[in-house]
C-alpha cells in the first residue's frame, strides 16, 4: 500500500471512531472554535501539541516553527498571536520548548544550513546573549538542554515585548504567558516561567498606548 493511501485509511478510521462515540461530533466542531489556549511549540514531529497535554480538537490554537521562536518580524507568528488574543480571546499562551531540540543543536554547531542559517541566527543570538553561562558547559547534551531552557525564557520575553500582549494587558485583559519545557525522555512538561499583566517590562520595550492606536504590533 502506498504511504498516502495509508494516511487516508487512518483518517477514515479516525473519523468513524469519533462519529461512533458522538454522532454530532463533527457537526458541533464545524460550527465554531473557542479554544482557551494558544500553543507555540517546535515543529518537531515528536512533540505533537494536542497529544502531549491530552487536548481535544477545538481546545488548542497552534503555531509551530523550528525551535519555538517568537521573532518580532515574523508576520505569521504575530498574526496567530493577534488572532488568538484579540479574536479568540484565549486566556493562556503556552510557549513550549523541548529537550534535545534539533534546531538548538544545529544553532550550536558551525555547520552551514543555507537558508536555515537565517532562522538559526535568532538562536545563535540567544546563545551569544548567555554565552558566559553556556560556554563552560562541557557535556554537549547538557549544553543543548540549557540553551533550550534559556531560549524558552527569551521567547517568553519576546512575547511580552510585542504590542499585541502589552495592549491586551493595558486593556486589563488577563492573558497569561507560560514558558514550558517538554522532556522527551519522560513525556512530561514542566513550567519554567509565568508572566501576566503585573509582570515587569523593561522600559525600552514598553509601549504607551493611546485610544486612537488600534493595531500596534
Ligand atoms: Co525542536
């Protein structure tokens, strides 16, 4: 059997199973979505967002990219964030990194990855920012996982630096940002950091909003 046929067959079996447990399942889901969480995670096939936290279809709005980055010029990420916060009105944004991340490993190496160099450069900058802490780590795996951790903290900070989040907080919207790590060896997630509207923002990154400003990113 061809690979593609296998996928269609699996899909049919899945749809049948869902319909069997609730004949109205797809009708109800098709009406609308009202997820309470935005998940920003790594594209890694071993970290399936819904599955690892037992979320059902409709419960999680998802954005994934290599090494779960929040790059301030990434219109894709910013659009997802804007839509999740201002239209879906999610209460939580989860930024989840994972141990043994291939993107982090690649960024730590001196290999040339052509186009990917541009994306990995954002991770190299995180390394550079924390090199006093990272450079002395001899064990390669430990170094990767320490950068995974520091990267989650940096990307949570990058979320806080966006106009989307600051504007929501300014309006009194209580959206909480969570920095998590998924441990590939145990399948467990743990929390590293949590930010909400009472969190400190460095003045250089802090915006002052007026009523007329409606679309500051
Ligand atoms: Co990864």
